[in-house]
């Protein structure tokens, strides 16, 4: 191989590797000025990852330490394979109950078996997600329009905010939905711990205040440090304020989880449901933060990234993970620039497990609530919601439906509701599109909508109609009725109906049959159906459908002007 051949092959191979491992690309283009922000964001993340990882492990019916194992390995995997610079993966509250429901009946009280079942569940979720990414099923992201993304993040903000209030006030509640959360919180206010609320509000004020007046300062890190100092100085643990405590020590070696073959069908069914949640969360959160930051991510690679994280978690006594909107918001708010943030957080959690398990033992739990609440506030884009309300109320309604769906029905269910509404809205526009009768005005060249330009004059004997959508089965009869209605209203009756078809990007077989019938109907009345500016690919379909056997092939013109000239020629011949 020559030098030039080797040089050309080298970058190509590197590009292929970087395609599947975006973390390498980020590392190759890394700027030193980003390092402090990534490291600070990683340190801040650790203050959330440790307690949340342990709590969500318990929620899944597993020992708390497995949540930390899962946290470390999924962050490492995503840092290498994930495309988003800020997305944070880890144990998730929405998956916890699903994991418990799947593994606890099969484990029958055996903790070791429960860990193995959870590991196999993570492997299955990983395989499903990676398979979906390789099969390029990330197109689901295309269904998430801007109103859906704005609504999703706002709904997530409400859910996070309400869910963190009891922790901020120093007590806990047990609720399954937002209404129950609010009811339980209000009913438990008499259990408020003034010290917990005080330290939590102090942190919230520091975070929000520095964000507004000193945005370059690491507000979250300052708040956490101040809270730990306050905890030690005033002995908050003795005053009833929950603190993190000493972390369990050690880390497992990789191993393949061994389960009964008879358990696999049930685990696979559960894995499918969890994969749907993970895919919905990942694509929505990734797309939402990408839009906020002004970058693009490959949604198929996102699925590979989260799938790889689950695969690795399954080999290290972990359990299925998903994207965390709150932790991603914290990373974003803390100034994270690249995937190095997650890697730094993973290294720090690992170091704490191995060497200093008591490092954050005095950190009050309300601090976590303050950090997450501050992050949730940043997710609620009130300005964009006002903008949507001002410029297009239908899209504001779509965003509002997504907010209500996520907040009151569930994250995945809310996304599904919003996507279905998006599809229905698109279908309604295609089913009942705008159409216009065209005429000439002295003020502008060309032909224009006579409703928008009252001075526009129609050419006598020529009805010119623009149909602003593809012609397909759902709107074919509507098109025919529109032409019939215009002919009934016309006085005198035109001899030509000219369809200015430049916006008609497709015609299906149902619409073609309708056009053939309409042409015969008009010919019987002495009228001609004529087309101008029909795109060549659409003309090719018309030829394949055999429509030219009915409609005169001379009645297809390249431009409106050519069609009008031919109309005038025909009029002169007849008259």
C-alpha cells in the first residue's frame, strides 16, 4: 500500500470508528478551555448521582449499592458511544417499579437471584435499544416537533418540581401521580423540618441568585459546599435533617448474569416495555436539549448509546437505566460542554466507592431537592410557550396537551399523546388543505388568491384553482366537491378549470380515479379539466396510472402562462 493510499484509508477508518463512538470524536476536537466546566459539572453531578442511584436501586427492589455500580458503568459507556454532549444516563424512577414488578416475583426473596435477574433485564433492554438504533428506528424523533419538545420539558419540569417539594421541606410522601403528590404534600406540611427547609431554601437562593447575577460562577457547587459546612457546624443530622451518610465500599468484577431459561420470556416482555420508556425518554430529552443548545444529534446513535449503557450495566451487577431529565438539566445548568462530564462523574463515584466512602456523608438531603428544583425551573420555557400562543394557537394547544399528558398521565404516555396529536394535526392539514381561486392584479406579477387580493380579476371562461397539498385518498372527495362548488357558484360557467398544481407533490391511485371521474363528469358538461406546473415525478405516476387515457395529454402545461395562452387561443378558434 502506498503512502497516499494509507493516508486516505486512515481517516476513513477513523471516521467509521467515530461514527459508532462519538466520544472519540469529542475527545479529538476537545478544547482545553472546556475542561474546568466539564469537571465542575461532573463534581456537581456526583452530588445527585450517589443518593439517587441508591434510592432508585431500592425502588427496584435491589440493594442500594447496585445503584452506584449501575451509575458508574452506564456513564462510562455513554461517554464513549453516546452522541449528546450533555445527556446523563442512570437509574431512573420511572423504571424502578417496572424492574421490581419483573424481578421480585421470580427472585422469591433471593437477593442474589434478584441481582442476576436485574442484570439479565438490563442486557435485554440493551440489545433491544442497540437493535433499534442499528435498524435506524430513531426516526421517532422526527415526530417530536418544537411544541412537543417544549411541552415535554415543561411537563417534566412540573413533575420534578412537585416531586421534590417534600424533600425540600424535610419529610417524605408516598404517591403514584401528580394529584396524589400535591395532596400528600399539603397534608404533610405539619411534618416540616425547619432546619431542612432552611438549608434547602438557602441552596435554592444561592443557585438561582448566582445564575442570574453571576452566571459564570459554579452556583450549584457553591451551594453544596455551603450546605455541607452548615451541616457540620450546626449538627443538622442531630436536628432531624437527613444526610447522605457513609457510602458502601468496593466495586464488582464483570460477570454474566445467570438466570433460568424459563424466566427469559417474562423478562423479555418486561424489557420491551422498559425499552419503550427508555427510547421515549432518551429521544425526547436529547432532542429537547439539542434544540435548546443549538446542536444536532443522531437519534439512532442515541439508541445505540443508551443500549450500550444497559449492556454494560447488565455485566456489572446493575439494572436497566434510562435518560434522566433532571440530571441532564443539572449538567446543562452547571456548564457541561462534552461527554467528559459524565466520565468525570463516573470516575469520582468510583473513587468515592473505593477510597473515600464518607466524603459527602454530611451533605443534607434537602440540598438535592434544591438542586433538582433549580434545574426543573430552567426546563420550563415560559417565553417559548408565550411565543407559540401568540403566533399559532394550535401549536400552543399541542404543547399544552404534552405538558398535561406528561404531568398527569406519565412521561411516556404524555409523549405518546403529543405525538398522536401531532400526527392528527398533520393529517387534518393534509385532509383539509388550503385552496384558492386565482386571478390577476395590476399591483403584482403572476396570479394570486382573489380572497387575499380583492382587486384581482379572473379571466372570463377560465376558473383557476390552486390546491395546496398532495392529492390522496383522504382528500380526493374533498377536492372534487371543492371543484363542484366553485362551478355551481360561477357565473357565467367557465369552459376550462385550470388546476395550478405546483403544490401537489403526490397523487395516489384513489385520487387518480377521482380525477378520471371528474374529467368525464366535466366533459359531459362541455368543460375541460386542465393542469399546469405539475411536477415531473407526479406526471410519471399519472402515466403509470393510465390517467392519460381519460384526460387529454394536451391538457398538461409546464407553466400557468403557457396554459393561459393556450386557453386564449382556444377561445379565438371558437369565437
